[in-house]
């Protein structure tokens, strides 16, 4: 059954791929982008592929842009928009840390609240938070992003319980490390403020962690999983993909209970 799906942050990466794929499957997609240039580019690709899709600019941190959400009727709201930045937590500049929370937590919840009110009125629908494997794990030098996604996990789990009586479902999708450029761009941001003479964290330790980003998964696989899960009537509350990442995270959670200092 075709659904009307509203997705934020569809200007690039997994969100863009899922928006196009869902439209191809016959769903009515309302895709929003942070920038006007992304809107133009996405509209052009949709037109080239013969897909019908409504696209408009929506910066989730802009109150006027947020108001646009309430003008639409939809079955599924996908809170996908996010930014990524790393760095050692003991030294990361707090303005960078606050910036991540502003987008990934505060603005994400604000948009989800607008969606929740609309779906509660209908007594049906679903909100999906695009979380991350970082919402469950804790990797050195990925702390700022990790902290925001841990917050998203708490928000999603709580909202799930609170909205059930109104017929509204809440879930998360937690991708592993996929080669979209999102993770690599976050690593580059560190070097804008890191200073070997001022910071005690060793540069080589950060660089070693970033080396792991050279072998990431094919994003097309994650996009296919998103296209499957987003419109589905029933599925797990948390969808971690790929399966090897799910297995890894379950082991990590088990180890945390035995961890000592």
C-alpha cells in the first residue's frame, strides 16, 4: 500500500537515495533539503528518472522552515537531517559540540513534535528517527556525534511509549559505516581547530581512528533496507544494518556490563 512519506535531510547521502527509491516504489514522497542548491539538484535527478516527488528547502533549525511541516498530510515522518563532527571529548570546542546538539537533537525533536501532533490527530502513522550505530556504541574521537545519537535513542524509546496509546508508532534506523562521504567529512572538521601545540590528544591516535573509514559499506545496501523499513506496517523498533554491525553492537553492549575502570 502506497504511503505519503515526509523525509528531512534528503539533499545528500542515504536520505537522498531513500527518497528517490521510495518514489520509485510508488510512494508519495515529500523530500526536504537543507540548501536550495540541493533542492535544485534533487529535483533534476527525480525529473531525469521520471519520478514524481515534492521537494523543498527545509533547514530544520529555522523556525519558519519548521512551520512548513504542519502544512502537509503524511503517514510517515522520517527525521533524517543531521550533521557529523568528531574530536576528543576532553578537548573539542564547545561551540562545535553545541552545534551538533542544535541540529541532531534539539531541531530534530522540534520537527518530530510537529509531526507527532499531526499524527496524534489522525490516530495513526509513524515517526522514524535516523539514528546510527553511534547511538549504541562509543568510539574514541567520534564522541560529539555519538553523544547526539545516544540522545536520539533516548528520545525515540521514550516517545514510542508515550505515543502508543494514540496509535502512533516510533522507531529508529541505525546504519553502520556506509561510504556516503558523511563520515569522512566529519573527520576533516577536526583539523580546523586541532593544534598539536595546544591539544594533548595525539594526532596519530585520531588519524589511526580515521583510517578505519577507508573500508566502509556500499550505501546502496542501506538504502534498500531503508526503502523496505520506512513504509512497512510492522518491524523491529530498532533496525541496525548490516547484520554484522548489529552483531558487533550486541557484543559491545554485553561487554559494557562487565567493563571495569
